[in-house]
């Protein structure tokens, strides 16, 4: 299983601080089954996947044949703004430092 990224994800990734970009690159070079990738959490009635990409940052994706298609990455505060209102999924646990 592999990681796939959308154009929207790539655009958002480019705006991240370089240390966060580097951490995301390291995680995404690993197969989805690797323990570091094991931090992927099922949210939103299991339709979405969330990955604590770095302290304070989160990536969102959807499962697909052969892996996960990541479509969004940003700060945990942006995530709260993105998914507000009744029924919004809870934040996954923050990654260890």
C-alpha cells in the first residue's frame, strides 16, 4: 500500500515550514503498513484518514485501492476551522515530540 497526494495537498504542503515538509516526506516514503504510518487514524465514520504529520500539523486522506489519497494538510487549528459544526470528527491524538 502506498501514499498518493492530490494537487491541493501539494499546494498546501509547499506553504508549510521546511521542517514539517521534511517530516511529511519521510513518512510518505514509508509504506502505509510501516509503524510510523501506523499513526493514521480512521475518522468520520471511517470514511477519512487523519495522520498527525508533525507537532501541530495534520494530514487528511481517503482510502483507495492500493493506499491512501491525501488531499489536505495544515495546522490543527485549520483542521478545526475546516471541520466545524455538528457531527464533525474529533481531532486525533497529537503525535509524540
